[in-house]
C-alpha cells in the first residue's frame, strides 16, 4: 500500500474551522425548527389557551356545542362536568367539560 494515500487526510483544516463547518451544516436544521415553532407550535398553544378560557367562563344558560356535535343549553355545572339540555323533549346529558368545543352565546365584554 502506498503511505502517501494515508497521509493525504492528515492535513485537515484547523480545529476552529471544524466547529464553524459544523455550525454551518446545522444552520438549516435550526432555521427549520424556529420556523416550525413560530408557525405551528406557538399558534396552537395560543388557541388552546383561548379554548381553556372559554370553558372556564361557561355560565348556566349558555348555548354550547360539544365535540360530538350535540347542541344544547347549560343547565348546571360542576368542577369537571356540565349538564346540558338538548332537543325538543328537553333531555339532559352530562358531558365532560373538555368535550365543550364552542360557546354560541354572545356575552357583553
């Protein structure tokens, strides 16, 4: 074997250049992560906070829509459940508070 072939890689870039090259290679990945945070994660957290605020501000008499599509009026509330009245025969259904998807009642600010 030729010893010159093995010595060709021995003269690499200085130690500081290896770190710069690594940072340059990692830059696109870091930029993608930053874009994902500002376009996907941050708006989702903001939306979750708004939904949580809506669920905590429910009042008796509000018209709500559940995640299953049931529309009714809030009759009573407990810590983690809500009883809604739905249909023309006024049937009452107890649902979990997290299942309330939308509040259709307009409140004064």
